[in-house]
C-alpha cells in the first residue's frame, strides 16, 4: 500500500520516448516545472478543441491542478490516445484505480504527440522502503506494469514479475 509520504506521482521525462524505459531506480525529487507542453500561440488558436484540451490537461497536471487536469483530459481521451493514457495516469495519482483500469482495458498505444513534443509521462510508484521506485514508462513493460498495478500488485511485486 502506498502511503501519503510514499505517494504515486508522474514524472515528465524531457526526451524521446525510446530513451526512457520502465525500470527500478532510486527515488529522486520530482520537479516538472520545466516540462510544460508548449504550443506557439498562433498554432494553438487553430488546434481542434480536443488537442487544446490535451495540452491544457497535460499542463494543469504540471501546475498541480490534478482535478483540472482530469477534467481537460476527459474531453480529449476518446480521440487522442496520449490523452487517454495521461487521463488514466492522473486517475491513478488521484486513487481512482477502477477508472484507470477501465480507460486502459483495450488501450492501443500511439505516442506521436509524446515523440513530437519530447514529453513522456512516467508513473513513479515508490517501494515500501522509500529509497527506490518503479518508474513506469510507455514501453511494452510499462503497459504490463500498469496492468499489474491496477490488479493491486505492489511496486516490488511488479519489478519481480517483470525481471527488473
């Protein structure tokens, strides 16, 4: 069980998705303040509403407005796979595991927006010891790890099952 001092968080990796893999690593202080998804204003105005909602939801998470993030991502989750994925992660952070499970049930990964923006959400699930965490990325092992997490397995159990 994850306690208040060992909470699940989302770390925004700034880089190409192929550069961040699901892994076990030491816990570190997460600061996403430099990770906003930026869209030039002149392009933003012409974006479809679901694209705007995706960008807003992503950035609201970084601002610490989890409920606002969830609200915006819900607007785009049916049309944008990356929004659906981020929506599921925000639900996990908020403790809404059943909703996340529903969102990821038949999830088909598509990461073009994360590749284009070089912003990759990594779910950080602390070990009970507090010194290590399971960093769940968007690779194949990451999707398996999310399923295990939503089944109720601990970070340690998931790491063992995936050979990490």
